[in-house]
């Protein structure tokens, strides 16, 4: 899911697109460009779950394959999607079945194997 806060741009609307990137490299200057903006709303976007993903996960579980979630996204978003796909049960221990890529890479090789095999 992506969430965007929408506002009318304030002084950002006056920036030349060709020079905007260099002007916004200095985060200390953000306040200068945000002055005068008007909050217009918040928008959320969620990609739909593909039906074939649900059945593939069910097939894996039936075959005894441990399914786990490793994400480059935010862990909270991944967990919500994993619950929707029945990868993770509602009260399941998330430390066994849900990881960010960085968390999984930090595991010792044997620990990563054990988590991948046993869930």
C-alpha cells in the first residue's frame, strides 16, 4: 500500500523542473519551499491480491512447504498482506515467518536455514 499526503505545493509549484532536483538536495531548505502549501488530503493505493497467489500458497502449505514473507517494503505492510494471503495466521509468532530482507541477511547461515525449514 502506498500513501501520499497531497498539498498544493506552496512555493514548490514555482520551481523550474530542470533545477528542482538540485534545489531539493539540501533538506534544510525544505521549509522554504513548503511554506504556503495547503493540505488537500491523503491518498492510499493498494495493489489487489492476485487470485493465483492465494491458491499457490495453499498448494505449498498442503505439500508441506514452509511459506514465509521476506520483504523490501515496510514490515507492517508485508505482514498485513501475508495475513491476507494466509501466509501468516492471526496470532502467529512473526519472528519465525516474516522478515525484511535486511533482517534475514543478518541471520547466521544456520539460523536462516532453520527458520526457512521450520517456520
